[in-house]
């Protein structure tokens, strides 16, 4: 899944170094709160991603999680084994297909996932309070537009129609229900 060199921006303009760096620093500070909390438990960002999506979608299959995270099965197996061993996640046989493994957070995993989500939500709340009316909708539109166009439908279906107010056209009938 490599990306080829696309050459300079349209019209020969300089790269958008300011935006690139702002995105870097915003992401760095956004994940720092979670990183510090997770370090206390011997966990990192990869563990956080698994905890987050399993918390949001109890019963998520390993195949579905691999599709969301766009990582290799080998990468997920290492992280998932740690979360299983530390009693943050449990894997159950699928109700319809016993070969399928569905993932659920344990009580301990749910407490940790919510603690991290609350930290990150607090940062969002502070930023939106500082920026005022329309900031959340603008941020949502921006972030959704940053996602590859061919992935927006999938992401919109994952996060739900409430979050994609500025992009109602990416929602198909399944999402609107």
C-alpha cells in the first residue's frame, strides 16, 4: 500500500509547511494526554486504538478491527495478546460463526478506555469553548475532508450521522437509519 511521489503542489506553490506542522503539533499534544495515562499501565498508542474501537463497538471481530486500523494481523496480534493477558479485552467465539473471534472490553478495559476518552474530550471541549459557535462543525468538516474520499462512507458509517453534519452526501441510506 505504497504512495508514489506526486510532485509539487498545483501551480508550483511551496508545500504547506505551516499546515503540515500545525497538524503535527496538534496531534502530538492531543495524544500526549492519553500517552501519559497509558504509560502508567505499560500501554501505548497501539493499545489505545484497540481499546477505543472495541469500546465503541463491543463484539467487533478481529477482521473488522484490522480493516478499521489498516494494520497487519501480526501487528494487531502482539497488541491484542497484551490486552488479553492484562485483562483489558476478552475474545469470545462468534454467535453465528464459532471460528470468528469477537472482542469485548472487560470492566477494567472499559474504565481505562473511558478515562482516555474523557481526557481527549476535555481537550476538545476547551478548544471549542475558546473558538466559539460553529467550531465543532468546522472541525468535523475539515477532518472528514482530510480522509481519503473513497473511505469517507466507511468512516461516516462508523462514527454515525451526528458527527458528519457538513457532509450529509457521504451518508448512504444504511447510515441515516
